[in-house]
C-alpha cells in the first residue's frame, strides 16, 4: 500500500521504516528541509538500536522516500499517518498546532478517498477535531475517514516493539477504514482491538499513566525499604510474580524521564481538570517523580555532608539506555542541584554530548568513565547503560578521592561493590 507519514521525528521515522519493512511503499514528509535533506543523504538524525540497518536498506531499495512536497505526497498516498509532535503548552495541555496544520493541508490537497491515521499522542476528541479541520479546508466532495491508531513503542527497543506489538489499537467508526488499517499490520499477526476513536485516544494515555504509576509506586516503596533495611529488588520480584501485577516497570530508581510519560501525564491531568474530574492519584505520581532525583542528593549529603567544592561524577545523561534522547532525563535535575550546592560536576555518557551552553560550562564532560571518575569524591549512576556493569570498578576506586557510589538505577551488585571498597547505595537497595 502507498503510505504517507507526516512528521519525520522519532515516531514518524521509526513508523516509516517499519512499514517499509512490512512491504509497503512509504513517503516521509516534513517541513524541515534540512532534516529531509539529511535523511535523503542517508543520515538518520537520532540514534535507535537497529534502525539504521532498516534505514539504509529501504532507502537504497527505494521503499522509503523523504520529501517536503506536501501536495504530491498527499495526492500519491492512500493512507496518511499523522506523526507530528504534541508538546505541552505552559499549562500542561497538549499543543495541537502541528496536528491542526497537517489536517488543514490534507484537506487542501485531498484528491480521492483516503484514510487519515493519527499516531501522534493526542487528547480525547482530537480525532474528531482532525475530521472537522480536514472537512473545513476541503474544496471538493472527496470522502475520507479519520482513525486513531496510537503508538506503544519504547525508545531504545522501538524496532522490537513495532515488530512484536502486544496489541494494535484501531479507533475507528468506519468499517472500510478499519479494514484498510488492519491490512497494513496483517503480516505481524498481532492482536487487534477495534474501539471508538475516543477510546483509542484514552487507551494510549491510560497505558502511559499506569506504567508511570507503577514506577512511582515502586519508588515510594523503595524509600520505605531504605528505612526498614529491606531490599527493594526482592519486593519487586515477589510482587511481580503475581501475574495480576506483572514483573515490568517495577524498577526503582531516580524516576521516569523521556518525551512521553512526563508530557502525557500532564496532558491527561489537564483533560481531566477541564472535565472537572481531579485525578489525585496521578497528581501524586507526578509529584513523586519530581522529587525522586533529589532523594539521591539527600543520600549524597548524608554521606559527604556539604557538597560545596566536592567533586561528583554523574554517569549517564540519556533518559534511559540505548538512546541519545535526554528529554526530561532525571540526570539533569541531579546535575542542576549539584551545581546549586557548589559541587564540581564531571559527566560521562556513551553517546550523549552535552552542548556548551548547557549548565553554562560548569560541567565537564569526559570521553571515558575512567577519566570522568578521576579524583572524584562520589559517583552517581543516572542511566543504566549496560557498559557501566562491565567497567573495572576496582580501577575506578583506586583513582577516586572518595569511595561513595550512588546507584540511581540499582544496576550494580551491592555486595560486590562493597567488597571492592565502595560506600555503595542504590534506591531501596544497599
Ligand atoms: C514509553 C512507553 O513505555 C511506551 O509504551 C510508549 O509508546 C512511549 O512511552 C510513548 O508514549 O511514546 P519510553 O518513554 O520510550 O516509552 O520509555 P520507557 O521504557 O517507558 O521508560 C520511560 C522512563 O521510565 C525511563 O526514564 C526509564 O528509565 C524509567 N523506568 C522504566 C523506570 O524508572 N523504572 C522502570 O521500571 C521502567
């Protein structure tokens, strides 16, 4: 099928390549000329494990093309996916200006029946709005359907998630459109649930909100574990064995980051507020997540007392491993607080490069973990990059001034680290 993906950001580009891999002809459209030029020259503008392979393969075979020509791209395609960003406005609500612009463009150029699929995470009711925006700018009698088809892939494992989805949600009021969208995914043999567009929109937010709730829940338990001298890993394991709870998203640490959970929780809270339904549980989930990074600073102060002039190394800047995305990374509030308290901060990340203007040069970035930890009083792990497990921690300790190791992701073996000589502490785990 001929598919158009509007928006070549992270979700759009991943979706385009996955559909190319599933045997479709895909056009990626964006207004950002530089981005499109780079894509056409074979340069992927973000890092995602395994995606570059699909990118080169399908670009070379001509299964995927990138363009800024809105009119031609719309006219040529039968199914149009809207994958543009929906960032938060200052009040937490979702900013729909890009979605509206795209919908109006579709209305302007639509030349025959098309299915418009919304993959961007949009508040309940936006599918209906998109239908209205297209209808308003349409000059002919051509028919079209709007379908909501939310995305559940995770950064860092986007390819695996897209190829092995737990479910595909199709929110549609038209049998014809449902059939067309289902067919796109046919070769995946995945479970498909068909709902109303509004229900599909809410399934996406409710799923992210529930996963975020699991994380904040286990983080609260971890704080209690610290006081009771109980290992949170055993609690998570014991809870997770109950199939009604499940073992996933029960990893305690410095909290959740990324471009999705923080943004989507704000947008859901905003929707609920507008409807006069306070979601007090989710408000608490957000609160817990905001204070969680500072919990590690408290731990650090308990060990070092004053942080002024202390040298602290932060390992990991991305919001999770296997991505170069630093949006809402929990490393940043930690770094900011360290600077506020007068500490000297050294950082390392396997792929993220801090820009010069970030933190007004008060942070020094190093190429290797060994360099970043030289002569530091303490190390804080913020991202669970697997390479931090393989680091020669004995050698690191020899070159440090102090011996404090705070594991914000509970990724190292506490016993081993203590035997090496570290004053090691995780979150609810020591
Ligand atoms: C999340 C959802 O998991 C996806 O299903 C969804 O499609 C996506 O948002 C989206 O809305 O686009 P993502 O933000 O890529 O995916 O990353 P996650 O793997 O969910 O991790 C989010 C944050 O939670 C990370 O900072 C991670 O370190 C943290 N986390 C995750 C924990 O602190 N504990 C856990 O047990 C799991």
